[in-house]
């Protein structure tokens, strides 16, 4: 893992617009459950295969293990799950540590399902969820010992520094931030590559892509220190292939277009181009960590 201290830069920040993202996930929850999710991880993220021969379910749980290893929470630590989805990571971390988890999502449907999952698991006393924008949270300063996000920080584009400032605010001194997410490995070189990148963003209601360097700069300018970056791109290839195979089955939903929500059809567009993006060397995946002084 590299230790990177990037110089600070000045940026003109524009406010993020979370409503569209929340609406998208409200509508698409049934689609994600049918298309990709499993009952163990509850996740719709890329699996990570650091070891050959891993089962799919273990690869989907690997991001949770990586977060736990990075944070190493002590009993009673309060951890923020920024962009929690239906609570799969928070539930798993609560079951594998003595920490308290708080998840936030802009999707009311996701929050309600997350709450039901932890009630069924019997851990609702240590895990709670809130519907709010992670750029503007209602938590007091220095509320959390640590924070993390799995494939949620991509929705902070083009304002990652705005998000990191808010996370910095709610972290205690010495608190760690860990995130795993897709990155743009390089800028598109031609119209065909730009079409791939645009199609992915349109499909998943993203406003664009951040490169690893942009994320590192935003962390640095926010005030985070001990910033680390580890490229995980080679380890998501089995997931890229798995998503592509699933897309070949579900793409026929276009044949009944009037019966399918527009958001689901958009998601099909995103899944259709993701393999091309990965093969072209555009789509990458990375682990970032940083610490509040």
C-alpha cells in the first residue's frame, strides 16, 4: 500500500444533488435483489478476489473484511457507514466486532430495509440507520470514531472535497476514514471510450468519474493525513465478468420496455458498458484510507 501526501489545491465546488440518486435506488431495489444481491452480504458492490478459487459470496464479503482490518474498532466505537445501502456492511461489521454502527442513505427504501435486516438479526441495539445526505449530516461534530463507505463515494463527484469536509467534521481526532470504490484509471482517449464512461454514469445516476489523484488531492486539501491508496483493479475482474453474464440474461427486459421502470432500463445501460470500460483500462477500483489529525 502506498503512502501518498498530495499537495493541496484550490477548487470551485458545486453542491451535489442527492435527490436523483435516492429516487434511483428507491425504484431499483427490487432490480438489484433480482439481478445481483445475495442474502449473506446484502451487497450490490463489486466482489474482490485477492485469492484464487474464492466463492462469489466470499468475494462480496471481502470489502467488509478489508474495512474491518483497516479500522480495527474497539468495543463501543461508533462507526459511520456513509452511503449504507440496505445495511449489509453495517450488519456484518456489527456481527464481527463490538462496535456501534450508524448508516446513512438518501434512499428511504434502502433505510427501511436496512432497519428490518438488523431487527431480524437481533442487533438493532447497536446498528441504526438514517435517511440523509452524507454531504450535510445532522450529526454533531466529532460524533464518530471512524467512517467508511463502499461504492458510495462515487456519488460525491464533482465535489469530493465537500464530502470529505463533512466526514472530517463528524470524525473524532485520530478517526480513520476508509473507502472502497470505482475510479477512473485514465481519461477517455476517444469518442468510443467517452461513450463507455458516459453510459456507465447515466446508467447508475453518477455525475461523472473521479480519478485516484483527484480523490487523494481532495483528502489532502480537507486536512486528512496519513493518506493511503491501494489499487484493487485486478481483483474485481471476476465480478466484471459475473455482471456481464448476468446482463446477458436480464437485457431482454428491454423487450417489455413499457412494463419496466426507466431507472431499471438505465441500469441495464450501465451494466452493458462496464466490461468494455474495464477492458479498455478506464474502470478501476481502489482502497483509500486517511486519518483526521
